[in-house]
């Protein structure tokens, strides 16, 4: 009787690459659905077009927006501008229930005590706040306004070139699409926006009237 010699194959079974796996319509639909949910409910990016947030944000910046993050005072937020069309990016100054007002800064100059009026001093519940991020020389004022429980008062950091709640009034909670937390492009400007920025009360302010 003839016996045939054989060798035992000790190689590991071939593992199928995930990249080469067959994508079924069900898997494709699931992936597309997850991406849609992620973009719709969790995160999006926004492109900065105007100059209203200078110097914090520059035209051409692309920012990361977290949609499920609860906005806080002085956060930068994406606002759905339903009444005007499009989307704004502004900073929350007034929270629900706040009493908001703004009066121009005043300064006395020269030997004849000339009165110089400029910018705008923000008051929250009667307390003046020093906003280190804000710029602007044009006099700006807001009559005392009590925000409702679902309203926010938003302002651009560049007060001279911003259309914001000073013109169109408070925005509702439903209008806020998310909180901007970081600049993600251009690469030389990548960084956190400091959504927990501290803005302190000041003792050197104009008297509201």
C-alpha cells in the first residue's frame, strides 16, 4: 500500500479586511443616518463672513459649534436669524430674566471740560460690566429691558459694525443653534474660544439714565 506524504498547513486562516467587506444597503443607510444625526443634533461648523466679532473672530474663520451645549453668559453662539434670514454669530450678554441696559461712556477733556461721549457701557441688573473683548467708539445705548424666561440679549464684539439685539431685540432660546467653542480653520488660528471667559463688574462707568 502506498502512503502519500503530506504537510500540515500551519498558516493562520486568512482574515478578511474590513475595507474589502461588502457594504450592504442597510449598512450604508445606517452610516448615513448616523452622520445626519451627528450633524443635525450634535455638532456643526460655521463660516465667519462679517466683521461683527472682531477681534475675537476674523472673517474667514471656521468655528466648531456644539448644538447640545447649554449656553451661558458671554458664550459665543450661532443664532438662527429667522426674521432677517441667514445665521448670525454673536456673544450672549443678557440671560433669561436679566435686566439689560446700555449707555455711552462719557469723559471730560481739556481745560474747558468738554464732554466726550463714546462706545457703550453694558449694565446687567444695574451692575456695570467691563467687557475686555468689546470694541467700538460710536455712542451706543439700549433703554432698560427686562428679558423673558426664554430670551437672550446678544451683541457683536465689534460694536461699531454689528447688527444685533440693539437693533432686532432679544432672541429666543429656540433661535440659538449652538455654542461656538473653537476655531478650527485656518490652521494658524486653531484654538479654543474661551467660552467660560470671565467678565467682571467695574466701578468706573457712566450712570444709566
